[in-house]
């Protein structure tokens, strides 16, 4: 039988995977000599959850992380649970304050990871990552998200425009981010809603924009062409959360 376990690396991703009730961590690998409060916390959580604890050479962890920044710790876990659109809608059934995020052709794992991290902090319940020209939610994306992918619903692999139409049938308002849109300070958002963020190079696609109820922009000065996708997403998610009263600090969020 093929090994379907996913390799995670870094303090926050491993900690959040151990904390999560969404998947099981089977083994934790800690580089020899690596210690401190963060490592002690991971070891304590791993022991409590029945995960195998393996002390190993730093080069072994380096190999597991494929040369990426691992902070001396890695883990083997069940794959991150990916939901179908119907499953995610069912989880938000009756939630008139639901706030979703859609990403349209985000190809940079650094951007996607940062977007997921901000989404988890700003009241988003679900992130929709389509299959067309989009990076998947890889361990690298999870590493950049600082473990936030464990705290949020992920729908991946489908068609974004079909998802938008389905959500509109469910009563969602759709807001697309584009430089040609209405300045964000002038926008009054309605919930439930999905905010759609476009690609790093050309923003949201024309057809996707046509499905949106309103196009929103971030006013800018300084002569630069535009903000990158992660920065624009964070600003607009905060704008939605602040204007609709979604943003509430929760204990533990400081870890993100």
C-alpha cells in the first residue's frame, strides 16, 4: 500500500497539526541538540496524542524538509483534509455571517500561505483554491501559513466560477478584488460573502469578475503598479471583517 502520509516541517506547522482535531500525527522527528520551550511543547503534545517521537540527525530532518527552513523539527501526518464545496457549505449552513475567500490562479506558494494565515486571523471560515493554474495546499504553503491551514476549511481542485455561482444560489454576496474597482473605503459589505483575490500577474479573470456583485480596489499612492496578492487580500479581508464586526481576537491567535 502506498504511503499517503504528509511530511510537515517547522515549529508552527507541526504544533498546529498536533493541536488539530482534523488529522492524526503519527510521528514527530526532532534534530539532535534541538531544545527549548517550543520543542518541549511539541514533545509533550506528541506524547499526549500517541505520536512516535524520533530523535535524529539534523541532516535527516533537512532531507525530510527538502532543504527548506525546518527549525529542527518535522512530522509525519495524515494528509490535510480537503473538503468538497458541498461539505464546506453544509458546515456553514444557517450562518448568515459566513465569510469565505476565493483565490483565482494564485501560483506562488508563499502568497497562498500568507493569504491562508491572514484568512484564519480575520474571520474567514473557508478558502476555495481552484485547480486551474493554482498552487495546491502543499507542506510549503502550510509552512508559510504558520499552521493556519489547520484552523480553516479548505476547498480545493474545483472550478472557481462554478463555486461562485453555487454560493450565489446559497445567498452569498461576491466581492472581487481588482484595481479598477470601487475604492474599499466606499464599499458597504453584506454577509454571507466571498471575497475573490486574483493572480499575482493579472488579477481576477474577466469571467470571474462578471460573476461578482461588486469589484473592490485598494486605493494606493507611491507610484507602484499594485500590491501583491497576499497584501491586497489581507487589507480587504480586514476591511470586510472590520465593517461587518467579524474580527474578534481569540486566545491562541497570537501564535499565528
